């Protein structure tokens, strides 16, 4: 029997477990899916916007894998770090370990004023309204009148949409109580989404983009002059543009045609801005008060260049959504430039040589690229390498009951029954509030629920 630990229960981890179950070359495989949190599903639970019900329903297919009798969910187990199990010790328990730990950090802007109060990563904001236990439930007061979201990808569109959406529309979702209350009391009336390049180079999908225009009480404003600066926009009919770019430009053209007056009476306005590069966050009274942007223009080679002009945009809240980055896991090799673990087809490389029994999949393997489904093929490649190595891996020592060893080391794992208890507690919390299931937002509450204790 081949015993494999998968570290991380998000899509890449669960797809890795699924690929291990579906392969036929090694008939007997047992998989432990470990996670630092007492809850499964990773970014599907803590990264997908609460109003994206269809994407969140992916939990159902992930659940089917984790409920397989050959799979054991092992939550509340930290791997690496000062308080965690070192990778070397974890390797003593299993024939192989696959690390699917994602890209937990956000990319900084690296501009003056970035650390001012009121300036946050979009990752932190998403974690807040998704009830991630690492973020204080009362972490955002939303007293700002104007917000700037820096970045033009789907995460930027998500956070802008949540800021512009009424709390009543989110009441039917699993948004935690504190976040829903803060959104209900929000004073934000203007949301700017700004990117340093043009609309044809924006990274959002058309579906996400169109959702901005469907928000009750909100209107989208697009400056026709900024669209006209984009060579692809100006010559759209004669260029072989990707379908998503053409659709995006059509949506933006429609909004720009409506003009500023169409949004004059809207409760909230969303301004999509292009060719603006942040150079400084402005301060007033010890807090962020705005963003100074350098005006850019196409350079003729697919990039942009500064024009020498600047524009200040008022903002009491700034959210940066310029990408994720992998974080070093102590005990594993790490490439600080790429933000990934060095590997060959998923095999971890130590000093350029494959390390027996150590593998990676997902963003920590390839970087934060692709959509959720991209993790499936990535996991299959890694599992193919692992199965090819299986004859040698089977000769490595592995223990019969790794959970007993983890408990002997002082850990208190949360297994699948504990997760089901959390689900029941969240359903009960929702009923008490006249809502559907509502997420428990703190470590103490989650662990108490896992043990079946009443909150």
C-alpha cells in the first residue's frame, strides 16, 4: 500500500488526491489531505466571492473526493514554520508528500505610502468578507467615501463589486455577520478600478466585467478618451484579437457611450480607469487620502511608457490587486525570484536533483497562473511522476497510523467529522439570523464547533 500525504485541501490538493485515486498502476493508495485550517476547500471557501454561487458550488465535487474511503481529511495541522511539523519529519510518516500550498502572499506596489492606514491588499479584504480566521472579523469599517482598487484582473473586479453591492443583496450568502454589518454601513460611493495599461491588456473575464453593470443602484463610468488611447481598441475591426478581448472592448464601448450623466443619480459609481500607474499613496491626518498616478501611454511595442503627466485620485481606502506570490515553506527549497519550489514535472529539486518522495502541485509549483480548472492538469502531471517513482517510494518507511503520531507530537487534528460539525454549526448560526449558512469567522469558534461545542 502506498501512503501519500497531500498538504493543502484547495483545488490543487484535492485534484492531486483525485488523480491518485483514479490511476490504475498502483492499486492500493491511501491519501491524507492535510491543511493548516480546520476547514477544507482552500480558496474555493476563502477566495471565491460570496455572490458567485456557481463557482462556490465547486465545493460539491471537491467534497466527493474528500469523502472517498481511501482519503482522510486532516485539518488544523501546520506544516513548516516555528510551530509546525517540519517537512523532514512529515516525510517520516508517508511514502510520499505532495505540497499544494498555493501562493499565500500578495504582490506589493513598492511605492511610498503603501503602508499607510487604509491601504490594504485585496487578498486581505477578500479574506475578511470570506470569514478567513486569520483576519479579524471587524477588520474593515468602510468609512471611506472613495475607494481605489489597483489592478485590472478578476480579483480587482470582485472586490470592487462587493464594495458597490448593497448589503441586502449579500444577506442570502454566507458572508459573516461583522462583514455584512460593515457593508450595510458602508459610506463608499465611488470605486475606481485602475490599471497601468490599456483595456485590451486587462486580465478580467467578460462575465466578471458584465457583472459590474448589473449591480442595482450602481453605474459604471468609462472615459472614451482612455479607450481611444488603446491601439487595439482604435483598430479593433481590423485586428485578430482574442475573443475575450473583443468582448471586453465591446462591453467597455457600451458603457463609455452612456457618458457621465447616466451615472449622475446612481447611489454608487464604478469608474474603470486605464493608463494610470500608481507612484505614491497620499497621506492626510496619518491615513491614506488618495493615490498619485503617473499617466502612461502605449509605447508601440506592446507596453506602456510614462507621459510625464500625473493625476491624483481621492481615496480613503486603497486595495491593491496586482497578483499573488508564493511563500517559502521552511524545510523546502524555494526560488525567491519565481516564488515557487524548484521542480521537474512536479518532483521537488534539491540542488538540482529530484528529492525522493517530495512533490509539488498547483501555484507553488507553477506560479499563480490559470483558473481553478488549470490545477487539474497540473496535478495529473505531478501524480504521473509520483506513480512512475512508486516502486522506489514503496521501499521507503511509512507508519501505519500517521494521525496517532501527529497526536503524539501534540497536534489536535480536525478530521472529516469535525468539519461536518463546523458545517452544522454554521447552518445553525444562519438559522438564528434568519439566513442560510453563515461562516464562523474566528479560530476559537471554528475549533469549538469542530469539537461539537455550542457557541
